[in-house]
């Protein structure tokens, strides 16, 4: 039985900040490789302004190709689309996503740069979207970006994160994700903010999204696990970053995170050998000799062990 869920975000958060433009066919192949390795929730794309995030300009084409293939829903796979506003939401619905990921950034400056409006305006937009999603029976979650720190304003007040979590719960979100967008969190702040979020949004599933910018990502994931979190965003190869956050680097790597939990005796439902093969393929697609993840360099231990 899977005890910890790793939500694969390489096709969206992983590729959105890459200098190399990846073809639609390769994006679809990336999603399929992740699924073949055991991923059951994949954030496949974002429905955002292509002029601002050119790497996501083919969102509809990616979804169309995935829907034209084998029935992923029958396999228990959920395809997630990230949206920032009503226009993006309508595009995501038309593209037949299974879930939508709504975003609000816990920093006025960053939210303005990321979404072009204030936090209050974003929450008002999300309330409108949430009402429509509920009417359609569409699952949605809310990600709180820069939940630990902002490149423009510095420390993010924990109380602001809790306040936004309270608003997200009132919208009917199935899940609330605390996102360390620029990789500044530490294990103590992770546990503190998660405790506050749980108090502000009782009964709502909490998820975490960590970047490994300062090499604290796995420590933060373990701290979140100790706090009761059982769902994490991860990216094959440890790729990723935000186009609107200076020096923001990759997500915690799917293979590294899966390895850590597996060694702890915690099941992720993922095949480590398949993840390593997928990451090696992705490195070739991106034209890199290697990706940031550690497991691809060090290998499995024991070396011949295959984990399912």
C-alpha cells in the first residue's frame, strides 16, 4: 500500500523555467514515463499567458495528446492543470483536466509579479473559480506560493500563510499546498507553518512543494512527514524553478525523495529503476550531461535492488 504520494510536477514546474524548449511530443512522453514509473497524479501543464511563460504555450496540445492515448483515468491516473485566473480555468476545463491547482502567493510583491494583481484580488478570483469548479464537480486545490520566504520582501509571516489557508478552506479546496517557491525553508519553519495551516484549515489535506535551492529540500520533506504530511510535489531529475523568482532552482527530485522514503520503509508506489531511466532520458532531451538529482549520480543501494 502506498503510504506517501509523490505528485510528479516535472512536466509543469520542471520545464517552465528551462532554457531548452521541449517539444509537445517529448512533454507527453515525459508524462507517460512518469506514469509508467508509478506516478498516479501528474501536474502536466499550466494554463497561463504563453507570452509570459512560453514553455507552457502548448498546454492544450499536451492534454489533447494524452487524452487521445490510453484511458489514464481507468489506470487511476489524475492529470492536474495549474491555473491563475478565470481564463486559465476555462481553458483547463475545456482541455479535460482531472484536477485544477489554483495559486495565490503569500507576498504582495511576488503575487503582483506572478499574477498581475494583489493577494486580495487573487482570492476574489479564486472564489469565483471555486464556485464554478464545485458546480462542475471538479476537484481543486490551492497552492500557497512563497509560503516560507519571498525574493522581494524577505521572510513570509507565518500568520499570513495561515490566513490564506483559512480562506482556501472556506473556498472548499480539497487540498492546500505550502510551496517553498525559492527554497528558503528549514525543518523548524516547515513544522511551524504546517501546524498553523492545519489549525486554520482543519480536515483539509495538506501537501508540500519544496525546492532544493539551498540543499534543504529533503530535510524539509522529512520534517513535513513528521508533521503528518503524506503528499509531496516532486520533479524527475530535480529540475524546475519559477520564471518570476530570481535564482529559484529545482524541485526536490522524485527519485531522491522516493529513495529516502523507501529506505525509511515507507512505500511510495514508485519504481526507482524506472525513475532513474526516465531521468536519464530527460537529461538527453534537455541536452544536459546530468540533472541535479543525486540518485542518478550515486546509484541505488543496494546496487542491484529493484523497488516497486
